[in-house]
C-alpha cells in the first residue's frame, strides 16, 4: 500500500502585490508503505480545499491533474490556469485534501488563516490581532517607517465614513499614565500627531483620543524641539462653523491665552483678560429721558449668569455728557440709571458683569495638574530636560534597533526571493522532466532485426 507525506507546508505568492494571493505553490513527497519514494513518472492527482477537517463540500477543486513525480517529490501551483483561481477570502481556517492515484489521503492538511495572512502581501480586511506583549516594544501591532527623508508615516489611517475615524486609540486601563493616542516627533517641522478629517458632513474627527485613567491623557502632544515653529498639538478646520480645537470640560494653561489677528505688522497676538473669579459680561448703551433710563438685560445673557442677592451684578457706566448727581438702581433682570440733573437725550455706555451660572463660588482655585509644570516652576526644567534627553536617547536607540530590524527583514526578503527562485527553477526542471517522460511514452518502440537463419548443410 502506498502513502504520501508532505515536506513543505506551503509557499504563498501573490499575482498582484496589493491583492490576496490566488495561487498556492505546494510541494509534497510520495512514498510507499516502507518509506521508499515511488517510481519516477506521471501520476493522477486532485486537490480540494474545505472549510472543515472532515466532511463538508469542497470550496475549491483543482479537478483531475497529471503531476510529474521525481525522486518521490512533486511540485504544483494550485490555482494556475486551466485550474480555477482560488477565490477565497482566507479570513478563516481551511483544509487541503489531496487525492493521489485515486486514493484520498488522510488527514487533510490545515491551511492556517493567520499564517496565510502573514505571508500575503497585505492583511486580509477585518484581520484582528490580539494578545499580550510583555517585551519591548510592547506593541500588539508595530509599524515602522525608517526613511530619513520625505513625508513619511509610521501608520496611516483613513476612513471614508461620515462618522468614521481615520485612527482611533483608546486606553482602557483605569490606573497609570496611559495614552489614548501618543505620538512623538524629533523634527523641527514635524508633528507628533497629525490628523485630518476631509468629510464635509457628519461628526468626524481628525484625531480622537480617550483615556479612562485618573492620570491619563486622551490626547498628548509634545514638541521637544528647542527651535523652529514647533507645535505640541495642532488642530485645523475648514468649516466656517467648525473648531480647530474643541474642549469639553475645563481648559487650563500656564502660558498666555491669545487669538491671532492680521495687522500691518503681520500676525499679531491679542491677549485674554484674566480674573480670580468666573464672570460673564455684556455691553450696551442707553439714553436718559426725564432724568432716568431703564435697561432690560438680554434674556439669552440672563440664561448664562446668576443674579441674585448673594451674587449681584456689577454695572459700570460711561456718560456721554454731563449727568450731575447720578446713581444706579439694580434688579435681577434690569437696572435703572437715575440722573435728575441730566438733560434729556444724554447718552451713556454701560458694562454689566455677572457670575457665570454654576460657577458662582469659584475663586482662585488650586490647580493640581500644574504642580509639575516646568513652565510654571522653572526649577523642574532641568529634570524635564534630562528626561527629554533620556527619551531622545531611547528613541535613537529604538531607531537604531529598527534599522537593524529593517536590514534583517531585507536579508530575509532576499532569502525568500532566492528560495522562490529555487522553487521556480525546480518546478521548471520538473516540467521539463515531465515533458521528457511524456515524449518517451509517446514514441514508438523499436527492436533490432532478427538475423537470417543459416542455410542447412548437405
């Protein structure tokens, strides 16, 4: 009884580098029961792919084929014309069944989807990688671009959905210093994280990050360059109703808060007024008639502030003419300017200040988040610079390691190319051998002529 055994699981090659491979290069070795290779020659074989180890209906069938065997070894390219292409997604495990010389071999050979996806030119859409990685670089998936010039990306994410995210990062740990998205750049014109949402409708995010940790950062940006126009976090919007940066909750910073306006001197900073308490203000003007002017405050403004006995509003008046003796009578939704000596038609400007609703008791609160801010406490700068140098050295070491890894991968690629070329040469040799055997089998046999019988003697 004859059996067979494979010596090479499979070698996958892609018809087009950006597509899932449609052909599988497969080699096997055929022996008899004692392990001796079968005689050289052409044998009938058939290959089928199933989605189960036993039973089921074949998802792909090569049909009957004649395969050359030399030294017990055969090599076939499954999916090559005139066979049908292997139009499977390879997003699950499959099994290969081989029929040799009319006998179905058992068991079927498992084609692992993960191994297949790894060897293919790209990951199958929907591929998920999950696991525990406890050694450097501590990444379930790591992408590295080692090019030192040009506009390059370690990871590029893109979404065409009106509610999609090009890149989404979530740090679900509830303790520790975690980052939903973390990016770093050592270039004087680089971006640690740069995101762009080009959809003109829908709720889209250029960069979206979230963290559940009490000391985490939803998005953290750091520009460590000491020169150049460096930006820790940069946000931009092309929508007239959008926001380059939008924050929900408090906003705090140890530098200045400014807007930039265009002037004859170029872009110019305009600074915010600061206050130890949380005030909203409104402005307007009025006219005195019969020594009095009644001002009703904007109802929408009143929705945002608290005005009561404990939190009275402040009213500041700038007269547009002589008022004489005057005073202000305040209510909760209005005020009156009283000036008995003023002429009718005298105009005035006013400024009303009131406590923001919900923030009435806020005053000079302590900011714990700024306790380690080296901008506020310069003595921490030296420590921070040391940490930055250590981080820069670590990144440089990591870059060197990545370069070594890149060179190793390049060497492996060259070895794979050589192996592929060797298999192709072996396949061509076997094709030639098969053609030679076929030619010998089809040529007519010739035999030497019989010698003439000797004449009898008298």
